[in-house]
């Protein structure tokens, strides 16, 4: 026991000035006083998070010229990375997960957080409008969906103690008056006690399953009793208590599981952000090519209107000179009206595509008058390579498995679920805790100034004066005397033991264990389904690309043939070998062939975009830097438009 005197005295001294009771902070610049004050105040200071950024980047204004928004594909992608609200919303995910990780490090359980990925599939479908309408590919109507990505798998059947040190203090002053049934004990019929209590303790848990508590207690009491040798009397004690969990709650794997899960959730949030970037960029690319196709469709409809208008004018002249029946003017005029209707539908579809794209590239949508009124000019064209690069399907699937964020998210979530299962399995064990308690006591006081009352029933009823020699002088003194006894360990207490808690049937823990394992098995099955779906996505995207290329090649050949047919029919008509009916029919067929070629171009661009997304190559194919995406600032300058200031 003598060997414990010095370390226990040192620990008792550290108890008074222990920095463990203070939150750990990085030393701040400035005076030492400010730094020390910050150690006390910073953990309890409200910190305002910066307001949401709802302003557009300067790039948008730089691309607005003379009431028109000139956009290359790379400009559209850069604006999406800087201004798209779906991406901005997802930027908060990693920050929330980082706060949850900090909570887990303190011993708390991370709050449940779901990452919702907005798939951004808003699009406008074409309206055939009759005749050779040939609308845009992609179906009709407007839609927008979202996809939920779960980022939590805690399995917290067994709670974890608080890893942050906790300081507790109680200061109290009390006065009590107690009537006495006998004068023998106190020498008075009404005992009045004044008691001052000040208690201080610091406790902390560790990931090993250990809990350490240190306490320092002071009791000062003063009574109106003459029987006491010391009045007032001071009782001081300092204690250290250690508790170690031996079965349930023992070990690093159990007690730091929430920290590891929190780190995994931080990774999942980062992957969810990456997935949102891929989803949004792929959607913007699709919307951009839809806009290009819509522009081409408008040009086709204008060309058709011009042809029909020319036919009408030619027929009108021939009727005037008497070489053509008047009914042919009505037929030509009807064709002009039909072409005008198709052009109006095509132009309004173009306006809708512009509105959707502007909304995706601006934080304020189209509320800005300058942006709402601006016409979008797409400066890039859809280009189909002469030859399609051939890559084995197994290589494409391998790329998809390596690069698609949702696959890695599923892997991490299963890993987190297995980490959480450690706590569930540990909860099956009985609870056996070893504990040890060491306490030093001290007592001091002043000689009681009240006379010693006579013993009830004695013949001598005169109170006696207290003789100082009859009192142990070791206890005479002030607070320092009692404190010295504590540090010298003059009056030590020791206690060691073991507590055992055994649930006899343990059905709740067994149910938790079965449920957690079944949930993991479900997750593994869903992961296999996801992998199978990835293979299907890649295969379908590759097939769609092949179909789109074949469709485009067929559409080009058909358009060339229809041009030749119209030219031949017009020549025959000028020679009187054909009728206006066949000319109109040839013009309609050419318009339909041109519209089909535009739709085939749009379908190919979509198929190429879908293949890049299915294989997880969207970011690499468009030279997107994830650091710039996280910051929301793209270093690449806006594209220049020749001839536009």
C-alpha cells in the first residue's frame, strides 16, 4: 500500500487542476489568456453556418451577350457544377456526415441521414403535329424524379459510453433543525445543523470499455451540540474509481464501431455527392443535345415552310396566267398552313427546352429577367464518328463496377452493417464488470467552544468546560490540515470487486442478433441485384448505341433519297409530267426524312451519354475535376464565340 501513496497523491493533486475536464482545442493565435479562455468557452459557443449560396456564378453573366446565352457543351457543364441546386444541396451531405463522425468520436450514435439523389430527368417530348412532324426523341411530357441512397448501417444494439470527459459539480448550503428524543447524544432538545457541501468529479470512458471517475468532496458542518469535540468540522476526501467491462462492452471492436461506421458514412456521403454530379452532368448533357436537336428540328420545319410557300407562290402565278386550275392554290395554301403549324409546335418545343436548361444552370431559375428573356444559342453540334470504338463488353462492365459510385456505396454500407453486428453479437454476453475504488479521507476542525452538557440523570448538572488536552491535536486546524491528510493518505479506503448480470433467457439480444444478420443477408442480395442490373445497364446502353448508329445511317440515306425524289418530281412537274399532289407528297416525305435524321442524331447523342453514365465514365469523358465540383468553382474560362462581343 505504501507504493501507492505517491501515485495516488499525484492523481489527487491532478484532480484539482485536471485538463481532462476541459475540451481539447487547438491553440489560437493571440495572447495566452485568450487561448486559455477559448478552451473554456469554445465548446459552448454557438457557431453560425454560412447561409445557403443562392447567387449565380459570374460565368452566367459572361456568357450572356446582347440578350442571348451562348453555350458550348463544356460551358453548360461548368454552369451546372457551379449553379445547379441539386449539386449544391448534395454538398451539405459530407458536411453533415463529418458532424456525425465528430459525434461518434465523442461516444454518441450518429443520427440517421439519407442521401437523396435527384435524377434530373426533366425533359420535353416532341409533338408530331401530323404529317411529317417527327418530334424529338425521349417521349412526351415533363417529369422529374429522385432516388434515395441510404448511407447508414449502425447496428447499435449495445450503447457506447461517453468518450468526452464530463465535469460535474455540486455546491450546496443547508440548515436543518431536528427535535431530539433524548439529550444524551447531542446535549440539546433541538439540534440545529448548518452544512456546506462542495463536490467535484470528472469522469471519462475509453474505447477499451474502461470508465475512470475522479472525485473531490468537501463537507463543512457546524452544530449547536456541545458533545462534539470539533465544531465546525471539515471532512475532505478524494477518490478514484475505475470500472472495466470484461465481457459485454469489452474491446476496441465494440466500442469504436460507431466511429468506424461514421467514417464509412463520410465516404458514402462523398460517393453520393459524386453520384449526384454524374447524374446532374449526364442530365445536362442530355438536355443540351435535346436543345441542339430542337434547333435542328426548327430549321427543318422552316425549310419545309419555305418550300411550301414557294410552291404556293408558283401555283398562284400559274393560275393567274391560266396554266393551272385554281384548286391547286387551295391545296398549296393548305400545305402552307400545315407547315406553319408544325413550325409553331417545333419553336415552342425549343422554348421549353431552353427554359428547362436555363433552370438547370441557374440557382435562381428563370426569375431573373435577363436570363428569362435570353435565347439560348448552342454552339456545339452533334457529331457522329466515322467508326465506333469497339470495346469488349466485359471490359465495359468492369469499368462500371469500378467507377459507378452507387456500387461502392453498397459495398461500404454492407461493411458498416457488419461492423455494427459486432456490437449486436457482443450484447449476447453476460455483463461482468470489475471495479476498484480508492479514496483518501481527511478531517479537521476547531475546538468546540460550547461547554460539555451534563449527562442526563447525573447528580452534577453543571456544564463542563472542554479540556483541549482531551482532544486529539492531529485534527485541530483549518482546511489545510484536512487537505494535508488527504495528500498524505493518512486515512485511505480501498474497495475492489466484480459485478455480474446474467439475463437468464436473453431473448431480446437473440432477436436483435437474428434480425441484424437477416438484414445483412438482404443487403447482400440487393447488392447482387445491383451488380446484375449494372451489367444489364451496360449491355442495354451498348445495344442502344449500336441501334442509334444504325438508325442514323438509315435516316441519312433516306433523307438523301428523298431529296433526289423531290428534285426529280419538281423537274417532272415543271415539264407537265407530274401533278402538284406528287410534289406536295415528295416535300412531305423530305421533311419527314429530315426530321427523322435530326431525331436519330439526338438518339445517338443520348445513347452515347447513357453508355458513359452506365460505365461510370461521365466525369472522365467530360474532363470534370471533382475538387472543382466540391468547391463549386470551375477554373476553365468560358468559351469564346467568334464574331460575338
